[in-house]
């Protein structure tokens, strides 16, 4: 079981090379034209249940323009004059009703470049018990996955599909009826790699 001390050490170990939707697909990125990337942030909220850590995830609403119906962490664009940390906390409160005052921040993971032209900063925070209030315009469902499950290498695999005329590979973590993949799975892998390195 992953302890809070182990998790904190892993998160605060400092950034590595960064993270990207193109990590498994360098030839696709090499063919891209010059792009302007917008800053965004997500919160990876952990909550303690019966002595173990659970990761809070959402299923995005099916009508959204980007990543509709996908599993994601609460998060979104950074507003003008706002820090990435403040954006992550604000979005978590707006999307799932997690009060900013109920989150103890541990630290940030590697900035993640997305195919949708965002650079996302993932923050890991400990959440006090709260009653989720879903913003139906953004979120269809809130659910929890054991941290130990997400950190286990055997629960993650690489799949591939056709994407804009290319064969694109991506990380996946199936969990019950939920299919965690793409950027969310890649961010989880960053955390899992850090946890493993801090063994």
C-alpha cells in the first residue's frame, strides 16, 4: 500500500522531461506545423477511504467539444491573471463541488502537452471528505479508483487506433465500466513512474 510519505516524496521529486500526447507518437508530432499552446491545469484529488487512498476522476459530459465522454481529472483553461494552481482548484470546485479550502496541495507533476493545443499542469492534492456536486454542463459522473490500482504497472497497457490518418498509440487503464486512456492515463503514468522511482 502506498503511504502518504511515499506519495509526497514522489510528487515533490521534481519535474523530469515533461509529458505529451505524442510521447508514443514522435513522428506525428514531427509532422505538425508550428502551434500556439494555451495553458490549462487539472487537479488529481486523492481522498482517504478506510485506510487507503482513492483517486477522484470524472467522466466528461458527452456534448463537450473536446474529449467528450472521456475519463478526466477535474480541470480546464487558465484564466487571465490566474495561476495554474488556482485554475486547478477553481475547476475542481466548479466541476465536482470540491471546495478549495478542502484541498491540501502536495505538488505538481510534469507539464503535459495535448493534441488539442493545451499545455496542462497536473496538481496532486489531498481532499477532505465532501459531498460531490456535479456541474452537468461539464461532468456526467464522478467516481473513485484505488491509488494502488492505478500505480500498478500491470494494470496499464498501450493500445493504438487510427487518428487523422495516422496510427496513434496511447496508454490505457481499464477499471470496471470505465476506460481511462489518453492524456489522463499518461499523467497517471508520470505519477506511477515517480512512485516506482522513489520506491
